[in-house]
C-alpha cells in the first residue's frame, strides 16, 4: 500500500520456517463449524462476522483497538486493507478489515499453528468455568486457546522467541515494545488481538465492534444457535471456505466474512515471509 | 446483541454485577447462550482487569461533537467511545474521536503561559505565570475600552460552538468589541448563504432512516462531515439493510463513492449544472410533484398560480438538457436521466451537497440548484428528505452589555468582494488588516484557529502575523505550537476539550433535539486553563463583572435555566447522564405547513408579497405608513414577519430568519440576487478561471480523509500513523501525458508558487484533475505532526511512543498555491477553482 517506509515492525527478528504449522493439504478445508453439534457444548465459541457490505473504511476500529489496548506505534492488532480496482470510470474501491482469526486449528489436533509453534505450549493446566457451573479443563502456554475459542497470549510466560509471529499465516502477531517477555526479560513479549477478552469476560463487546458505524463487525457466540452470529453464519452459509481467509492453510479461522463482492479473493494482501508490513493500516 | 437505549443503559451499568455474576471467575468466564453482550458503556483495563471509571462527555475533534463516554484509569484518560444513550450517535465514535486521547497527552502540548523573548518567529520564549499573563492582557485591553475604542481588540476563532462560543460572545459583548472573526468562509459559507436566500435558515440534514433514495454531490459522508457519525452510520445501514439506492457524484473515488451503487465522476465545478439538468429531465417528463410549488416563488410575481410556476421552472431549466450537461460535466446524459428519474420517482429522496459543490465561483447558486431539485420533488423537510436540522435550544446567563459596542469592518471582505457575506469572509481578515483601509486592531487574539495554515496563500498570512508594524500585540490560546502561534507575543495554554465544561447542541439525525454536555475527564494538565474560566478573571482585571464565575458555573446555570433539562434534574442529571432528550418529542417535519393565527394586534397583510407582518413590532410610525411603505419597504419588517398568505391560508411557510429580507416563499426567484446583478433563478455560471485553461493545465482540488480534521489532529499519533503523507491523486491518462509514474516526485505549480509531492496514479479520479488532501505539510505541530519537537520549555508527561515513530514523511500543504479568492455571492473561499500545472520533479 502506497509509498511509506515500512515501520520498525518488519525489521524485527523473525525465525525462518521453523515450527510453521501450515498444513499441506491441497484441498480447501472448510472451517469446522457445526452449529448443531456445537450448541450442545457448555462453553461459548466467540467469533466475529465481518459484513463487508457495511465496512466503509472509516478506521474507527483501528483506532479503537489502539486506544483500548495501548498498542504502540509501528504495529497494529486490527487493520483495514483497501484497494482500488478496475478502469476509469468503472473503478471500484473495497475495504477489508483484518484481525486475529482466533483459529480452531487443523482437524487432526485442533491446535492453531501459532500455538503449535510456541515452545511454552502446552504449559500449566487450567480450568474454564462455564455459565452453568461446569468445568472444562485445558492447557495454557505462552500462547494458547481457551475453551471459548479465544487464542490468547500470556506475556508472563512468553519467552519472546517470535516463533508464533512467524507461524501465523495471517501475520497478525508482533513484538510489543512496551512489554518485556516474562519468560525471558531480555526480549519483548508477543502481542496480538485477544478479542478484547478483558471486556468480553465482563459481558461487553470488543472495542472495535462497539464503535463500528455500519455494524459491519458482529461479535457473538457461535455455540448459541439464537445468537446473531449463528444466524448470520447460517443465513449466509459462512462456514464455507470462501468466507474465511486462507482456508488452504487448514487453520479453521473463526472470523467470517459476508462477502458478496468477492473481496477476500481480489483484495487481501497476504504477509510476505518474514514481513508484517501487510498489517500496517495506511491510506493512499 | 442488546440494543441499549436511554432507559436501560444506566440501569444495566448499575445492575451489571448481578447480570454478570454467572460464570465470572477471577480472570475467565463463559456465558454461552445465557447472556446478551453489552455494546458499550463500560470498559475494563486489559492489564489489571479492573473496571475503568466511566464519565459521559462530548467530542470536539470536529464540529459533529458526538456525545461520548470517557474512561479513566488512575486519573489518566485511556479510552473514548460513543455514548450508548445518545439518539444522535447511537454509541458510535469515529477514528478521530477515539484519538481524542492523544490531544491530552501528546508530548509537545503547551502547558504554561509563554511570553515571546526574541523577534516574532524566532521561537524564543519565556515561561510566565497566569497572573502575569492576565495582567499583561488587561494592560492592553483596558486602555482601549476606556478610550472608547473597544473595536481595536479583535478576537478570531476557528472552532467555537455552543457554550464555548456563548461565553466568548458574552465576554466580548460586556467588553464592547464587535470585531469578532470566525472561519466559516473556508468551511462552507456558500452553502449556508444559498440556503438562507431560500428557506430563510440553514443547516440541512438528511433523513436517512426513512429515505428511499440518496444522491450525493461533492460530499464524502463516510469519511468526514459536519454531522459525520450521526449521518454516515445511518446512510450505510439504509444502503445495506434497506437497499436504498446511493449515487455519488465526485471528482474522486472517495470511500463514500466506493460504497455507492455507482460512482459518477464529474468535472470540477459542474455539480449545479447536473442538478439543473436533473430538474430539466424531471420537469420535461412530468415527474415533478406539485405539492411544494405553492411554497415556491419562481418569478417576480408573488401571486403566480402553481401552473404558472411549473411553466416558469420548465422554461428556466430548458437549456440544461442532459446533453448540454454532459458536454461540460463529463457525466453521460443517460446517467443524468437515470438518476433524475430514480430521484423523482422515489417516495422520498435526499439530495446531499457539500464543499465539492459549493467552494466555487457562484458556489451559493449551486446550493440553490440543490434546493430547487429537492423542492420540485417535494423532498424538503419531510420524512426521508432534505430536512432542516434540529438541535438543542439552550438558555444561558448573559452579562450586562458594554455602553460602547463597536467593530472594525474587517470581517466581510474587501469592498464589493461579496454580495451577501452573511457568514463573513474570514480568509480575508488578515489581508484586510494588512491593507489597513478598514482599520487595524491593536490587539489580535485567536483561539482554536490556525490562520497561517488553514487559509489560502497561507505563507502570506503568516507574514502578516509576523509584521509587528501591522498589529502590535498578538495573543493566542492553543494547545499546540503551530504555524500561527509561532508569531504570537503571548501564548496561553488552552485546555483540551477533554478537560473542560460545555453544553452542546449539534443537530440530530432523527429530527429530535438532543441536549448534551461536555465535562472534564481529567484535571487540566500543567497550567492549562479553559477560556471560559479566563473570561471572568480578565473581566475583573479590566473592571467589569460577568454573569458567571467559571465555565462550570455557566454550564450549571444553563442547565437550571433550560426547560426540559431543568425538569429532568438539571446540572446533576446532566453530569451523571451526559445526554437528555424529550421522551415525548415527535420528529420535527414540515414546519412550513404550520397554520398561523393572524388576528393579533398590529398584524396586517402586505398586498404585494402576501406576507402577514406586525407593523407595531416592526416599529413603523403608523398602520397607514406601514401599508404605504409595505413589508419590503419598511426597515425592521423582516423581524416582524408573521405568515405567508397562500391561497387564502396563512402559513408559517419559510420565514426570513437570516439577513435576507424576503417573503415567506422559497425564493427561487430572488430579488436579493437580482438587485445585485446575480442570477435571480438558479443558473449555471461557468467558473471564469476554468474557461481560459490552457491544454496542459489541471484543476487542483483538496479534500479530507477519514482520520484527520483539517488542522487540529496532526499531533494525534494514532491518526498520523495511519495517514501522514498526501500524495497527489492523478488519473492514469493525465499522468501518462506528463510522463509521470506512480510514486514519482512531482511539482505542482502556478503563479502563486510551487509545491512538491509524490504522484498517486489511480483510476479513482477523473482526468484533468490533481487532488491533494489539505491536512499535511505541517511546519510546526509537535513531533508527531511535523517530525520535530516544539521549541517551548515544559512538556507533557513523556510519551514512550515517541521512539516508535516510524514514518519520516509529513506531506505538503496545497494552500500555499491556492489564492484567497471569494465567491462573489457568498464570500466563500474558492478552494476548488484553482488551476495548476503538474510536472515530474
């Protein structure tokens, strides 16, 4: 995008290839969404639906995220990509909001590639209490997936190795210059979108959702068949591979796009290996 | 998701402990299927997980002034979001609004009074106390007042609204100066002048919640607007949820055009012509609605029948065939026909215009064309159409006026520059002061304003500020060292809007007034002080008293004086809730249809115009004399307007509430315009400069992006990180003809000067134009805005993010090559008429 020099973000140390979890399946793997089965579980499954028809490229989400999470300059936890396409006067411009996909992980082990790459995973055992008092046991790590589907980072446990940054095919992770890695204070901790878990855990929507003008961002529980996200997933058949980013990676992303204009295919600028400048929000 | 409303928000927040109890662990929880998420109104620290203190307040980044909630953690403002109870914003806040946090804590913020210690522009400053500063100001202002020349004190503001403006005007009235300048001519004055000449008031709003069709000319609603958040969210939802057709005419593929059913590229300055051509189609094809013609005046004759009016409109727009319009505008005739038919046939339709339409030669007349199109399709002030904005009407305390009350004639442009500068000619204030014929202020004080950046030919304006022989004492109230404050003699550290009190009144998008307040989220940093707190102090030193002791006191008194707010609980209610609207209020539509009782004492019918007016209220000597001189011939009659007789019924119609003297009709035939040699009926008038353009010349247009205000956000790091450079948008073919490739360094030049930028070669702009946004090229705006620290001692708390700045471009400022040149009707600055050449550097 445009003409700016890349921020420091792209110059930080990246480990090559080691531990990347790209699943080499040739066929497109559809996200493992099954509303009927999911609804019988006890924990919620938090997801985001992005209605691209309603995204006006205003960047309220980008800045809300910066503010909510005190995100340092040079990196983002949420961005908009935009692109102008076509020939005058039939020119089009489209917008694509990006964030952590809070992936379910591949079919074999259900572990997203970032977590698989984390040397600190699996770590301590943890319990997740559901609303009806049941306990679900899971393993934490420096990065880990909670039973409600949120992929989180424990900066106290993080050793700042950067393997997860490299492993994420979407390139949504970066080093936080404000926070030392608890597991190795000579390094910086990794940071990324946590779906505003601190708000969600208190019953408040993520900060980017709350401020979205067109209500293009819809957050909710896919395990609740009555939730708006469940209804949208059903109504727009969002569990198809076409409606998530990089389905071929087999990561089973849980950010779904309502995309009648095929923006995912025509607009999405993927990360380049060892770079994160695709994840810097810029306007031409 | 739970849609919070006014009734349940506070209740929800208060009762949330109970609601959330299930499943809440120390750090994790789950509520599958059992809990509706709350959209906002509460926030928590991502680090400590503690709930943040929530305080309702209001934004000020742009004039939209959204009501919002500020979140404070350990005394520090950390987050802003839309107020969930607001009927205007519905809980939304834009990128700029959210970055308001940066206004408080940017590292170059001015926190102490500073006295100039070197020559003007040498950047040498000495910190002084507020006592010294106020004594110094009083020592300049008191002698002027005592000598009976209060007008030699001039105050000029950029953004002052609601109580910020009311307290200032109150002080100035008590002091005695009427030399008060604004900034509206660089904003959209032509739009208001065009509207005032017709419906006697101004500020159109668009009823997107109910509309069936939207056509936008030269307005980028999805990125920026004077009522941005209330309108843009409603428009995108109307478009997607209800399938409302949206057509956007613009030279540039804006984000608004990008989301439209069709972007209709249009040549610069041709919006009015296309609107008149749409009128042509609608009249010729019989698609007009007769309903509103009775409120219209379209010929000299005040008593014409609807049929005569229809024939006259038809005749007046006959020459604007779609083919004629295509030739000049570049819009295909068939496209004009298609959109005209759709617009006319829709049950209701909004016609939207803004700077792209009106910041031109005869810009005010372009707005009149927009009103004509709305009127003949019966889309004025009725559900789903172009409506008159409804805002809060606050009562407030007033101080006794000074005995001597005078002003210098520097606000309305040079002689004969503008026929009806009802919103002044602010870009010519400094040039007029330099000229000197209308006198020069001895003290010039500007606030929330950066004249040396935001006006045309801005470097010349800086040189006027720098010249001590023109104005001996310059004061500015500001939070940032900028292109203008660098030449001040005294800098006063203003508070940010997040540290002060105000009542607010911006119009609603649903035709129901919302009353709301702004309150401090944190204590003012350093020694920064609110202007509303400075006025009472200064008054005392000069020797008079104001009706309030502080801005908080002013707001408190206003809350207790204002009907509705007072009964709801006054100041204490507003502090707690931030917003109030009358729960029984019905949306305000069709004010012109109100029938008026004309039996009152002194009310007579003026035979010529059909206006009922009160000769006693007008101050006429007798009824006989009033009748002899008539409504139009009696000074003061305009203020005594009562009703318009239409077919034997007295309607409120369109009262002349502004400086235009007119009957109660929508004045599409305007005597006011005719007598000044301007087109009486909306007319296509080509822009003189564009008529004599050489083959290789281009139109220069400027614009705003979604993440910046014009000049007050460059130091906001979260915004400037996203957008800090402003390459020139140029069409692929236009670039090719000049050997320019994407990313090439280019020169943009004309007689006034030259700027350099890079080329953004795109299919998203019409050929023959270069478009450069007007936010950048800051010489001073702190480290985030200009790349260099401000040369002032004392600074806000260190910002660890400064070391993370990764961009080294700060753009270029197009105003350096745009002359200060006014629309001869309204005095508006003609931003979009500039002609340039572009070459590879």
